C-alpha cells in the first residue's frame, strides 16, 4: 500500500508494514521513544492484533484497514474517554462522506446493519512534559467477505464491501479518516465537548435501550440514559440507582431500535 496523500499533520510521520504483530504495540513503543503527535503506524495484516477487553483482532492481508495514531493531548485524564468517543464520531463522519451511515454502540464500536464494521482500542502510554501519550488504534473491516471472518464471528461482523457491494480503496479511506480524526481532535483540544457529545448522540444506537454491560466477569443490566460531561455512560439500574461506567462491553437486551440520524 502506498502512503496516504494529505495535507494535515496527522500521518506526516507514517510507518507502513505489510505484516506486524500489532500497530498499537509498536506505536506504544515509539511513543516511549518520543515520536511526535500525529505519528501513524499502519499494517496490511496483524498477527496479534489487539481488541478491547483483552480480545484478539483479526486483520487478514489485503482486506482491512488497521492503523494506530499517536496523540499527546494537554487535556486532563478525565477527558480521556472523550478521545475514544471522538474517534468513533470521526470514523462515522468519514463514512458518511461516502454515503455510508454507521451507528455507534457505546463506547466506540461502529455498526452497519447491527453488525460490527469497526473497532477502536485506545491505550495510554508514558507521559512526557505532563502530556500522556494516547495510542488510538482503529480496525476497520473494508474489503472482507464473509469467509474472511472466523465462523464464530460471521453473524456479528460485517465489512464496508459486504454492506455496499463494492470494493473500497483503503489508502484513500485512511487519508479521509485522518482528516476527520484531526478535525475531531481539534474540537477536543478547544474544549468543544458539547459539539462532540451532540455528534456522538446523533449517531449512537445505545441510549434509550435496555443493555447489559459486561466488565470482565462482572455484568449489570440497566437502561442507558446518556453520557455525562466526562464521557461516562449513565446506566439506570432496576434499584433506581444511576451508575456511571467508563469501560465495558454493551449488548442489547431487547429489540426496538433507535433511529440513526
Ligand atoms: C475492539 O475490540 O473493538 C477494538 C479493535 C481495535 C483493533 C485495532 S486494529 C489497529 C490497532 N492495532 C491493534 O492491535 N488493535 C487496533
């Protein structure tokens, strides 16, 4: 794959591999070595791609987009959840420029026809000058067909090609994604949380639904009410208590889809 051609700061350092263990793993190492904000590591395939909650993420050669972006925000750690939410909004907005409308399942899974098309893994690396390094890893299913997914995932996963019946140019997509990530990040740096929250809310498919939230072995069920100022999900439990959650996996308990704006 050739480099993505774009004018922005993100991706001006772009390291591209045909195969690597995990782009997040490498970029965390590079962050420790002092690589600048905006550095991107991209791989055509990953042998040990990392997913959320310790899961694996499969990136078969020639089909998907797998990249990691290094951020060094000045914001306080309490804003970190917004980095993750911002990334989901950026990917969704990018796909909309190609007339594809994905829904966001909290915190940052992108769904097409109720199946996962993109996952985002945010990992925090070492700080320098009081600025944490954040590695934002994006795995987008682009040109996979059903047999590219392991049988156990076929019901739950989809790709842009499967949803649109056409082949996508992965490098063009990467360039556009970086544009949208850069724009969303500017919003974050300027404290435009209301705007991000509104953009996330318009695309979310989680709020207003009965959900089960799983964190490791623990799970709770409740009604997803909204996000608080720090990007935490507010869950109304049967006991009447409202619980704030910052991480976990959401599954839907009952049908009854909220419309996607
Ligand atoms: C999820 O579980 O939904 C998150 C998946 C994140 C996968 C991406 S692919 C590029 C980057 N490198 C990794 O090892 N993981 C992320």
